C-alpha cells in the first residue's frame, strides 16, 4: 500500500522551478506505482491502472499549464493553489491505486 505522505514528503514549493519539479516527481511516482501494481498482479485486468496513468498524465498537463499562466494577479496565491491542487489530486490518485484489487 502506498501512502500519500511518502510520495509528497518533499514538496517545498520555494519557486516555480521547484513547483514544476514537484509536479513531475509526484505524478511520476504515482505512474510508477501503477506500473508496479501491474507487474505484481500480472493476471489481473490493467484497464483500471491504465485509467489511473491517463488521469495522472492529464493532471500533469493541466497543472503545468496553470504554472505557466502569465496573466495572474497574485502569483504567490496562484502557486499555493496549484500546490494544494497537486496534493488533493495526488492523494485521490493514490487512493485509486490502493483500492485496486
């Protein structure tokens, strides 16, 4: 079982570059966890893990697009909101992986 704290333990969001790295690492770890589950459960259907991987990729694309937005009034609050969304969506994906049977 994967824990949310383990994957998100190093999120620090000191600057935009670090936020982009955090998004990459967190969602990359989630995708890796889905593939590890597939490898450990070779006889089971992989449609659910494929959906999790697709959702992680979509989440990555959406969050990076938000980070790259130029017309933002309060950048600090904007990046905090992106960081919070990363945590929320990351936790939801991890719960989906943990619920696989």
